[in-house]
C-alpha cells in the first residue's frame, strides 16, 4: 500500500523559506527554553505579516487562562491569569475548535474578551490559533492558543493565517513532546525514584536562582567604570530589591504546613509508592497490579500507612499526599 501523500502547505515561496528556517532553529535551540521559543515565534510571525500584539495563553481548570508571554507594540506584557467568560476568544476556541479570525465577526469575539496589552488601542485584525494535545480517549484536548494581532485592518491574508497555524503546530509539538517525556518519567516505579511532580519547593528554588542571576547582572554593571550616577542609583535599587525578594521567598516557604511532608517522609519507599497511587483512586487489586506485588502485600502496606498517618480512611491519606505533592 502506498503511503498517503501529505498536502503541501499553501503559502508563497518567501514564506516557505522563512518557515523552514524557523523549524530548524526551533528544533536546535528552543526545546527547553519556553520564553525563547515564544519570543522567536513572535519574531518569525513578524517576518510574514505585521504583528503589533502577540500572546501565548494556556487553559487551566475549567475557567482560567494563563498568559505566560505577551508583547504589545514592542513592549513586554506582564504575565497574567484571567477567568474567561462565555463571549471571548477562549470560549470561542473551545466551542469551534479551529482558528479564530477577526473577519469572522469584525472582531466582536476578540473585543468581548479580557483586553491584553495597551488598553487604549483596539486591534484592527487578529488571528488566534488553538493548540491541541492528543487525548487518551475522545477528541484531542485544547490546551492553549497563540494570538497575532495588528492595529491595522486587513493585515492577515490567507497566506499569513496558514503560516501562523503552521508555527502554532510546531510550538504545539514541542510542548506536547515535553509532556510526553515527563509522563514517561512518571511511569517509573515510585519506590525507585519517588514522585516526580512539580512542587512549590521547586518553584521557589527556581525563582530564587533566577532572581539571584538578575542581582548578579546588576552588581556586575555597577562595577563598570562609565556608569552614570543616575544609572548607578537604579542598579543599586535593583540589587537591593533582588536581595529582598530572595529573602522573602525563602521565608514564604517557612509558612507552609510541614505536616503532609513529615507524614509522607515517615513512610518507607514501598509505602510511599502505594500512597502516591492512592491519589489516583486505585483500589487494592489495581494497586497490586500497578506495583507488581501480591494483594496481601498491598493490604500490609495500607495498614502501616494508616497507622503512621493516624487516619481511618485511605481517602484521608490520598488528600494529605496531594497536599504534600502540591507544595
């Protein structure tokens, strides 16, 4: 049987050259650098058509959308989180599951949502492309979006829209592959490696180190011989603010409840493996099959876990372990 031929992307030759170069650079440079990935995609999109505003959004839960990256008229937009309503772009993408274009409704959907960037100006054209990841059952899961906007009307023709969709697919694959890699790690026996989940400790450590790098850059700039008095003052303020943030981040960790961690740490590695799986709601037979042990061994571990936790029900243990893993 002959393999099905993939239809070529219907873009002009100049756009195809831009996209081909972008693909190779993304593959080589941006697999672990999300900020760099989004920033580069924005630049590439700007080579194809006018892009005054650009943002990346991700859905979380049933009503939140988080924007980790955005640019508007050459200015970086602070990351933010919004509750989306029934009439904006996010709701539109969930309902229709394909690219939104300003021309569909003269921007009614775009302007019905939460404004991003410069609130004094209204976009004259926009293209917002949904991102999907494969689902175990049913249709692919919508998890995010890329949006390109222009303050000029009719900025995006079919060539630009197809190119934007192609770029979005590349970003989609990068992020999906990272998720698949993490899932592969989570499949390793919990008793061997422990839970491999993001916690508030990890977030705080990351932030502390990143703030430290900013402080070090500012401190190095202070040693430059030609720094003006005004710039020197601002750099000193940056160093001082960074030091305050680092100290405050560590103290914030002290406010967390240590009970869940203390109880989880009292378990043996084998018991921890059972406790982690309890958060998935597995019954005894499923626990035995997942861990490759006998039903009696599972029951023995559960009895020991309940005794160490001082709880009567496995659901209480599951809730406590979730609090520990979500620190």
